[in-house]
């Protein structure tokens, strides 16, 4: 069975100042999603599910429908503030979606095959999609999931702090734990640190981090639902609280309900967090086109 690709595209882009999921970066107005779709199709994925807010659906159908028609099956999942929220919390006020773990849960109805999850505004490269598609297509153990790990030195922004899932792996390459760090930066002295706890904590250059490129077996959905309901009840009065994918994976590992194989990538990742990142992304894409890794016009 060909795997499915879930694209997390419901974010608000508060630091970017616009809807970066559908902003143009390529030489023919391609979005970053366009490059992910192009790579996913040639890597062997069989279906795309866009996880979006309701108000974005019209734009997504217009932008991506004509490109995908006849090439790959696609569908839409709506991440609403009340999706999968326990009935007794129906009046909870939110300022933003419930986070990436909740987004995956919102795609349950559209997803029956092993599936990967990516961010809409991150460029991962063909090798990452091929590695993940091959694993998901051949993995027969429903308790073994996966992740593409990037070296932290290749994932920083020159324009401010970034959030990353900092990973620890064992000798067999399985994830021991992943901790979401929300303030990672390279200091003037050249050291990479996170500032979450006030005093800077140094991270090694090659520390593997999650860029939200995960692979799951579909058996994980009931577990995500259970965890999210508990999380929602505990955080109903915190309008900015987010239920992240690493929380799900950590639970699986800590409770012996699953393992996560980490495929380490040394390739450059790039994405947009700040408006100033756009020029860098456009330059990186042009360089890849010059190297012959992508056609100048992705869709004919």
C-alpha cells in the first residue's frame, strides 16, 4: 500500500505576518508546498491530505487542485478549534489551532494507510521523502514509527530564534526522547544554544532535531485521540496551549507502546519563520534548480 502524506497547513503564521503556506517562493510562483508535492509524487506516496483551516480551503483547491489532478489522490481535513474536543469543553475560547498533534488527529477520517507528516512551510528535499516513503511502504510492524532527523546546524534562522524538537537516540538509531525547545539560536560566539530555561544551554552542531517530518502507522490514531482529550481538559483555560506531535511520540516510547526509527539527514533543510527568511529560501530554491535537482517550472 502506498503511504499517505499529511501536510500541516492550518497555522496562523503570526511571526511571518501572512499566510506563508501559499506564499510564492519559486521562479514561477511555486509555493514551498509545491516542491513537497513534487518530491512526494516521485518518491512513491499515493495520497495527499492537506490539513487546513476552513477559510483556506478555497485557496488550496484553486492553487493545488489543477496541479494534482490525474497525478495523485488528494483530500482536505479541517482543523477546527472544536474538532475532537470533548463535548463538555464546547465553549473553550482559542486564539490559534490546538497544535500539530491535534492537526494529525483531524485527518483521521481521510487517512487509512501508513502516513507521513510534514510542515507546509518547510523544504525537506527529495531524499527525505524517498527514505520515508520506502520505510512506510515496507514496514509491517504497527508499533514502529519513524522520523527524519536533521542536524541542528542546518536548521537555524539568521533572523531570530527557532523552535525545534531536540532528539536523543540510542545506538540502534531509535528515538529515546524528543523535547520541544522554542528558543534556539546561534550566538555571536558561534555556539548553538537554547534559551527556554533562562540561562543558555549549549547544543552540539550535529544534534539531531525533528523538523516535523514524522512517519506513523495508522494504529496511532486512537492513541492520539485519547491523549488529546486529556490534554484539552488539562489546558481548557490556556488559549495558546498546543498539543505537539513529539508529545505523542514521547508517550508511545515511555509507555512501551511504540518505537521511532530515526533516519538522520545531513542535507540542508530550509523554511520560513520570519519575513526576512523569504529571500534566503528563494535563493536556495534557485540554486537547486541551477544544479538540475528541480525543473525551473515544476508543473507543466
